C-alpha cells in the first residue's frame, strides 16, 4: 500500500498510483506535508490519456501492417505453400514460397511481436511485475522463433538461386538483426529475470538495456521495410516476373497493398519508439 498525492492510502494497482511516486517523501501518515500541485496533476492525467490514444494507434498500425503485408505475400504466386526442399521439380513460383514465408515471419515476429513485447510493461504498468514478465518472455520467444524461421526460409531460398547468395546485403542484415536481438534478450533476462542482479545495478544498467532494446526493434523494422521494398523491386517491377500470372491489374493492386503495408510499418515503429521512450509512461522504478 502507498499514498497518492492527496495523502490517501491506496493499492499499487490503483489507476492513480503513479501520482505518489514523486511525492513519497512528502507524507507523514495520511497528512501531506506539501501543497498539492493541481496543474501538475492535470498534466499527468492528460499524459495518461495521450498514452491511451497512442496505444490505440499502436494497435491500429500494427494490425494494418500484419494484415496488408500478410495479404500481399499470401496472394502472389507461391503464396505460403511449404514445399519439399529436396524436390528437383520446384518451379520459380514454388521456390518463391520460401521468400513469402520469410516476409510473413519477419513482419509478424521481428516487428509486431517484438514491438508488443517492448510495450508490455507499459500496458501492464500497474500490475504485478511477474505478470508482465511472463507475457514479455512469451512475446520474445515467439519473436525469436519467427526470426529463426525467417532466416531458415531465406537460407533455403538462397540455396536454390544463382543471384541470391550468402554474401547478399539482405542476408547479413537479417543475421545481424537476429544476433543483436538475441544478445539484448539474453542481457535483459540475466539482469532483470534470472539470476537477476541487485537493484542498484539494475538501476544503473536500465537506461542502456532500454536503449539497446529500442535499437534492436528499430533495426528489425528497417530490415522488414528494406526486404519488402527489395521484393517489390525484384519481382513486381519486372515485366518478366510471373507474379499473379502476369496479370497487370493484380500487380498494380498488390503494389498498393504493399506500399500501405510499408507505411503502416513505419508508423507502427514510430509509435512504439515514442511509447517506449517517454519516461512518465514507464513502470515505476520501485517495482523494477
């Protein structure tokens, strides 16, 4: 139990638990030793309302991003059919299914679940820390699994191509993004979950781990945008590419779908970074 700025004893689960943090030293029993700053209170209340608006946009852009990009890869030639990798009779469309699965796994795992995993402690900022930590671990496991699947799909596709080899920029960028993500997740787990460092060290390391987490997310988003843009340039803009059986109307429509998907990805990334960076929207230090 703690006290809010009015001096009332309240539960940490109370929606206005935040307002006691900066004034913990101003209370003796139920009596406030300082005058309540009403303007500051209104600013904080308005700030939380803005957070709710950002959360709405976050989900809107995130779902739009997943739906549009998922629709794109699911409706071009190859779709999501996983073929026998040892088959000698795969057509170009069959092989491109691996690239389609790669694009879907990146947008769902490395961008959407990655971003939601970062914001879990903001959305559950009033709940017990064990609750959001469980969700955070689940989201990160899903994200890393999708990243590993995306890398495997890309490797399989690359093995069957002449012009797509391991020295390509796209391959090394994906490998770098996954490496950074794994390193950051490992450090975060070691520092905050198990074996968990003492609080004074957690407080010192916290700004750096938060920055590293955001860097990993931004790089994941950049990779998704670049890989999708490269896909459009390589296949949709080539007249000899058998996308949609060379149906020009289909190609134009899918270009619009992917372009709006890329726009949603950019906006989703921006909103996540803003929500994760604003200090007043973070979980309380005392509950770290």
